[in-house]
């Protein structure tokens, strides 16, 4: 069912002996007519204050890429920030990019604070484009009802009802506390992304001990939503297998979390028709790699029917009991995603550190029904 076709480089530093420039956290969107847009973070180091979202574009369905420019001028913020955005193409042809940014007032301070185990303060942000991603509005801050910064690391989804939905995990506050508890927040917009409601909790483990990082959302049939996450226990410093939650009412209510049994960290998913999902996972542990799976999700049960390891071995060194700071510094690949191209072809993308350089890679696949 899964046929591997080829691999390409979306971004790599053309002059690493002159400048330190790494690529991380890619997200693809199909603009139609063979044109793809990739938003990714470019920075001089994994946690450097200069990290910001850049635009790359392909006009041949991802076979070649042109680096264009930063998504926006960070000087408009008024102080240094590091950001990450993912784009979504809406039915009216416009683009919305959602993400988050950290406040970098001290250029020598990393994102994870050694003294407390907490995370820098920041904002959830959103911006819009009406010219195929050539120009973007100055990002607007999305108000939050909780004190913690939300890790909105995936794109929002436009559902059949016309609502925009996004999911976020709660980072600990700079002082290391987590007053709202370990849970996942659903953000909903009914006006095209201009205003958002964050009152719904879409993910809460029965013991309240899991934070759903790197949440990714897709709609199957109308109103039937599935969210796939990297489940992490802050208190124990323990990684769990990928978990998911699902909704049958356009995200108003959600199931209890389901353990997939797959030892993944960052992951993503697409609807593949009927009761099937196409998923992609960054695996840790003894058999690391980027894995693609076809999953039978009938009756709300996770049943993989085929898988393929696309990339990676001995590249991830995360272990149980790691602090957030140690985990950031040890990651060697991650944040994979999938994009339907045309017919039975798909494009998988992720970042990886190879020969000391952060690169953005893509893999072309053919997914055929049995």
C-alpha cells in the first residue's frame, strides 16, 4: 500500500562555512496548480533568539524549491522574539498561519529555564495572506484565558461547518508551575480566524498526568475529528506512546485519550477515506525513525494495517527523565507531516540534523488501496 518514490531537500544552508543557518519545523500547504508553500523556522541554533519563520515555494509539486523571505518583519514586534507558524489554505483561497512565539529579552537565555524548569513567556499568534502567501499581515496576538503559553505547533483546520479549529498544549510558566494542569486546549474561530475561543479542553488524561505536545488535528467525515499527540508526563519526565482523542460533534466534546501503542513523539495525520487515517510519527527509543502508517480507525479503535520507516536511525537520543532543556538539545529529527499532492501521491516532510546542519527534507510516497 505504501510505495517510497524519492527524497528531496526543501532547505539546507548553502554556505555553512560562512553562516550558521539551520532549518526546523516545516509545514506544507497545497496552493493548487502544482504550487506548494513551505513555512519553516530558520535560525542560527535550535533555541537562538533570531529564530523566525521563512517561506519556501515550489512550482513543480515539491521537486524543487526556492527560498523567498521571512514571513514578516520581526522589528514590528518591538522586542526580540522567536516564532514558528504553520499555514492553512481556506476554501475562499486565502491563507491563515497560526503559531506561537517566545519573548527573548535576554539573548543569552535559552527557551527552557535551567533554574526553574519552566519555559519563557510568549504569545499565540495568527496572520493572514490573500496573495498565495507572497505577503502576510503583521501577526496578531490571540488572547488566552489561561496564564500558560499554548504550544500551537500545528496548522488550524477548517471543518465542514466552516469553523477554524486549532489545538495547543500548555507550557509550564517561567517559574516552573502549571496552574491549569496538564491538558490540551482547543481554539475555535467562527469568523475566519480573527477571534478565538479557548474554553474547550480536548485532551485530559484520567490521572491528569499527560501534556499533549505537538497536537495535530484532522476531520474525517463531517464533524468527526481526530487529534494525535506526543504524550509527555512533566512530573515523571516520562514519554508515553502517541495518544489520540476524537470528537463526533465538531469538537464540542471529546473522548477520553486512547493509547496508540506507537512510541512516537511529534506526529501528524490525514484523512484517507472511509474509516482510514494516514499517519506519520517521529519514533524514539531503540528503533528510531520517521514512520508512516495506514490506520483503520473504524469503531474508534487504532489498528495499523501497514507501515514504512522513511528515514532515520540512531538520530534521536531522548531518554526517560530528561528535563525540557535536555530534550531540546538532544533532538535530531522531528515534526513530520503529510500533504496530499494529487491522485495517490503524498509528500512527507520533517526536519533533521545531519552533519551538524538542520535541514528540511521531503519524501514522495504513493499510497494505494489493497
